C-alpha cells in the first residue's frame, strides 16, 4: 500500500512540474527554435497514427463499425 502512495505522490509531482514547465513559459512555442528530439519524435508518431486512422474511406469505416 505504501508503494502505491509513493507512486501517486510521484505522479502528482510530475504533473505539477509539467504544468510549471509548459505554463510557466519555459517551453518555447515559437517557430524560431528547433524542437527537441523527443518532441519531434512524438509529433511524427501522432501524425502517422492519425494518417493511418483517417486514411480509411468513410464508407469503409462505417462498414467496419468505426
């Protein structure tokens, strides 16, 4: 039970840290700075997954129940 409490506290700390990082102005949303490698990788993964999902024609999606 104590391990679960530690995991919960760590999750809260990570969430607060992420909020401070993004909303505190430490992450630049301007297009003048190169994205970090992890952000570039994540954007490619999301774009690829979205393209794979949405490249199926609408009628085929309806027939498959999507």
